[in-house]
C-alpha cells in the first residue's frame, strides 16, 4: 500500500473544508496529508506530540500529560517550551482550527470522517463484528481484511516516548486479535488450506501465542495434515515449558485429544456458510480450479481484495497480463472460485480466444451471457451497442462476477464489462490492458524457484522428488519456472514410472531439444508461444527472431537497434509492442529481456523463418561491432595517450559516443554481462578477432571486482577458440587478457604461465602492443616474487615497446612499475624519481583514473624512502580518485598501503582501521593480497595488546599462503605465530 488511508479526497477551500481533507496515519509511520499532498510532520518528538493528540480522538491533553507522553519521568528542563514549539509548528502545517489550545492543553478537532486510519480500522472492525453476528461471514472477513490492510509496518514507527511505546504495544496486540478473528472465520468458511501459510508465519513471529497455535493445528488437521497438527502441539508444549514453565491451556489440550481421536466434528467448519437463496437464473460458468494450485499468494490476495471491493463501487475490474503459459487462467479461475461467495447472483465465463487467429466477437459473447442470465432469444437485440446496454441493464441490482479469459485487447473487452455497483470483471490477456480506464493491472511473472519446485512435487509425488532434489531444481530451472512448462514436464515424469528425475533433467538439459521435450498430450509450450508469434506484424516478428539470437541476460535499446539495423526510435516502438504482447519483458527503462524458453523459441523461429539465413550472422556481427566500437570509445576516454585503440580490428557498425568518463564507465559496467556474453558467443566464429579485441577493450571490468569471474571464463573460452583456429595474433591477445584477470586475482603461477605464452605468441605475430603488455604483466609477477632484477629487465622491454608504438599512457604505467623494481633493489632515490616521472606523465595526459595509479606508486616509493607524511598524501589522492571511479579493489589496495604507513609510524589503531577497510573492499591480488592484509592487521592488533585476535589473523593468513603456494610470506607468518601454533 502507498500509506495514504483509503478515504474520499475533498477539494481544498475554506478552513472547514481544508480540515475535512486532512488525513492521518498512525498504523505505521506517523504521516499527514492534505488531499493528495504529503505534509511535513517534523522531528520525532513533534510526531510524538501529533500522535498523542490524534490518539485522544479529539479530547484535550494537558501540557503535563503531553510532557509525560513524550519524555516520561525525565523530561528536559525546557520541556514545556518544546511542547509549545511543536504545537505551534504543527498548527502552521495543519491549518487553522485543527490544533486548538484549550484549558492549558491541546486537542485536534474538526477532522472529516475517516481522516484517521486508526478510526477507520476501528469502524471496519465494528462493522465486521456486526456482520459476523448476523451470519454474513464473507462480508465480515472482507471488512477485517480491509481493517488489517491499513497497517503499514510498525505502528508509530520511529516515534519516541513512553506513551508511544505503550500505544505501539496495545495496537500491535489489537492487530493480532483482529488477525486471529479473521483467521477463525477463514476456518469457519472452510478456507483451512489457505490459512496454513499465514498461520505458520504468525506462529513463527509470535511463538507463545496459544490461540494462533490452536488455529494452526485446526487448519492443518482440516487440510489432511494430522501429523503436522500434532507436531505443532508438541512444539508448543515444549516451548511453553522451556520459556514459561507452564503447560498449554485447556483448549489446546482438548484440541490435541480431539485430533488424536479423529473427532468427526473437527473435519468440517463449526458454522458453515449458508448457501444464498437461489436467484431465478444464476449462472455458474467458472471452469474447475486445478487441485494442485500452488503459490501466487500475493497475487491471490491482491486480486481477491479488488474483487471484494466490488460492493459499493460502480465496477471492480482487474486485468492480469503475462506470457503464454505463465498461469493467468489458472490464477484467475482460482481467485474467481475463492470470490464466488461475494457474487451470489452468479459467475460468467468466456474464453475470448484472443491469442488465436480468430478472436471471439463481442456480439456473440454478449448473446451467450444474456441467455445465461435468463434472457429469451427473442429479447436479445442484434447490434453490439444494444446487446451491451441490455447486458448492463440485466445486471443492475445483481452481484455477478464476469471472467473474461484470453482477451485480445481492450476494445474486445469494453462491451463485455458490467457497469453497475456490486459487479466485477476479471480479465486475462497476453497484452497489458492499459486501455481499460480504471482497471487494476497485474503483471504475472513466472513462479519463484520454491513455488516451482512445490508444483513439480505435487504432480510427481514427494517420494520421487525427495531423493533427487537437485535434479528437480534443474528441471524447474530448465522450464524457466514457467508453470505450463513445469506442469508438462512433471506430467511426463508422472506417466513414466521407469524414469528418474535425473533422466528428465538430462533431456531438458539439451537446449536444442528442450521445447520439443516440453509437450504432453494436447499441452505444448511451443504451441503456446506459436499463438503469440503468429499474430505479429512482419517487422515485429523479425525483431522477435533476431533479438533472441543474443546470449546476454538482457539487451539495451541501443544494442537492439544495432541488431536490427534500425534507428533507435523505430526499434523502441517495435520492442515496446513486443512487451505489450508479453513476448518480451522490459527489465528496466531502455532494457529488454526474454524468458529463457521464449528465447529458445525465438531462435527456432530464426532458424526456420529468417531469410536470407545470412541475416542471423549479420545481426550478431552488427551487435559485436556496436559493443567493440563503443567499448573502444570508453577505453580511449579512460586512457588518453593509449594507442591500443589504433591497433584493433575494423568495425562497420558505429557505437555510442561519450563526452565524459562517468557516463562512459556507467555504460561499460551496465553492459558488462551482455558484452562478455557477446564475446563468448563470438568465440569459434569468423568474428573471433573482434571478440578478442572487445575483451581487451573491456579490461576495466577485471579491476572493478564485480565481473571478474565472468571475464575470466570468457577469456579462457577466447584462448581455446583462438588456439583451435590457429590464429597466433588473436591468441596472444586473448592470453594477455587472461593474464590480466589472473593478476588481479593473485594467481601468480598461472599469470606467469599465461604472460610468458602471450609474449611468445605476440612476438611471433609481430604484435608489439600485446608483447609490451605481456612483458609488463610478467614484470609484475617478478615483483611479487621479489625477483627485482628480472622485473626491471621486463619493464625496460615493455617501456621500449610502448615507446615504439607511441603508447604514452602504458609507458607511464610501466615507468611506475619500474619504480617499484628499483625500490625492491634498494635504489630508493631512483624509485622516487621514476614514480614522479610516471605521475607527471599521467597528469599531462589528463585522465584522473590513470593519475590515481601514479599517486599510488609514488606513495609506495615515498613510503620506502621513509617520507611517510608525503606518502600518506599521495595515497589519499589516489584513494579519492579510485573511489570516484568505482575501482573497489584498488580502493582496498590503497587502504592497505595507508595502513602500512600508519603501522610504520607506530599508529597501530589507524593501521588496524585501514586494514579492516581493505578486507571489506577486497584487493587486487586475490588471496595473496588478502593474506598480506591479514598479516598487517595482526601486527597492528598485536601492538594494541589484542594478542588472541592477532593470532587468529595470522593463522588465516598462513592458511591462504599455504593453499596458494606462497612460501616466503608463509615463513614470515609462521615466525609471528607462537611456537605451538606454528608447529
């Protein structure tokens, strides 16, 4: 709910009218509205004053009472002045004549009817009690549901003071009493199965509340779950004994005995609902509901509430939209059956065949409806308008539910809607009914994994699923959690006793055969999709086919335009039209995705229908070109002076252009999953070289930490594909990208292997850029292995290569790394000089992100020279830039270096703080770097006198070093640990 009490709004005018349009909420956060406008309620204490006055329901509260309410026994010295200030501020917000001063106190008066949610809940509860006394349990339940829906989280949320605490407890207790009353009526009406889930949640939240336990036992017993009902009693008895030292109350004991004795009186509601008097003609056309209806609790509740609101409204219309097979009809029929008692004059049903080639004509449907309502054939007019008018007249004074299933569009539905108070319509369609004025729109998605597994289990049987739960999860996942697909798969398995769940999972694991496997009898997932596809216009059908070829989790509007080779505006129109038909989903503004099974169907359509067949390859080539051209632009913005972009495979389709780095990086990180999927999909095709270049252009993804795993998987696939193709140049570049991601994750031996191989391949192919990059990566490995002379040699080679191709940016990067090699060799002054040269080069190139690396390396050189204050300044500058550019792992590294400096100057507390921040963020270097951070943290904690915690850090660091084969660091940590631990 949106937090606004559901009462009529009034036009603002004179003070009396203004006061009448005020509304207040206490059953959640304390809020106020003037009409539809939210009003500021001030500080927590000011809201406490407002709540105290509202809870007095117009009675005057003295100043002393309000002070007690806000502060209790220890008010501040200026409490009275504070109360007056709060009252004055509220008076200005609420308008004149609302908050009045009287007899030294205050009161809120002149509010309109239903202005306070609490008062509205009290009125609804009182009316519910009257209805229950009169025997109208259905109406009583509806009223109590309305009352309970007014709660919006914690009562008086965030309001301080003892009075608020007391009222919060009181109102929560009242809410539970109302819930118990309504659940009691649920059971009286035979809705025991539906009540179990709510009672389970309530008993978990309030385990000592015996009445809830009693209702849960009864609901379980009536649902055929006797053993669970008795288990609830056993749990309750044990809990009461452990927590309170008492036995269950007599009513609970009596219920347990009656369950043990299978008392026949428990099997049926104690006060069944009397059947309403039969109308002269009372249609009951609803199809049978499925016996294994599963899940969808929130949708059932939501739609049920809308239908229940039909009484007193001109008409309640709910329209359920979703992909074919998602369960729209099943849900609608289930909800309609639950709401039958609210429509005693009948229920009408029609399949409008909107997904087929020939949808039902409204005139024909109206004729059938009128006959079902008792109208003679001779009295039924010919025209659509006259039939619609007669239909509405016949329904006048009746309470009838109309279920319009499988509608084509809003134009087909409008003439079929009842127009009188007390009636309701429930519509299902693959198209969102945005054209139905005032309709409550519901978008039905696939099931949750839990719901899907439960449906599968109900059909197949608990025994077969319990022993193969993982395989069952694989089955429902292969079905895309689509109810129709799950029902088909489960029905096939149920009919084949010799199959195991694993056999079915294996069959569905083959994507090429999956849609063919998902058919049983007259049910078929492919046939369901075919109905929607067959109604598409040629341009829509082409878009549907081609967009399904891309492997990414979703696709942006710009990327889709590249696939279709159309302008963005035309592409958007096509995609939105596909969203309206539920064949495509709108994942977010400007982003679209397929359901997994729909994607497979779209690809099958492309194989079958796309002409010429080469258009499929052309579409994927345009998508790769778009990603490569755009990523190259991002790379160039982030790395001015890096000439790598001049040595890429040419592209024919243009990409996006950015003018500033933030937007460029936003694009890269947003598109990461889809971009890498495109690279992976292009491996093994003629697009291989462009795919490898795209992977290189997206190397920033390795350092952010968020996409490292997918990047590595993709890089390995690229290495295998280039090797299989015998493309030495592409393989050298692919292995360079792999060594980069391995370097970030700290897998030293693997990086050394890949970087050496990349150097050899690049040299063989004459690819100076890739060779220089690989040399730099190998040099970094030697740095970590403390082979500083070897590292210097490789960095010198890297610098020479970068200078040869005019790559000033990477020359600066290699200079910074050369600085670290000199630092390790003890050439401190030379290290500082080289780091300063690198920083100056980065500053001249003018890109902050690269400059951050310069500050970082200069900080390390200065720290090694003992110039700690200057080092901290450089690290601080680096950290600020890394943070702005969302380089989480580099932030972690910088915090670690800052911690090292603090420990060196004997500030262990600051060192520990920095190390903790590094651990929280992660670091470039993976487990090896994490071990370094833990070792440093242990040293800091030891200096702070926290010996046990220091030992724990060192033990974890030692474990990381040993697992990763880092011998020298492991020996250092063993020396820090106690002899017993080290042994």
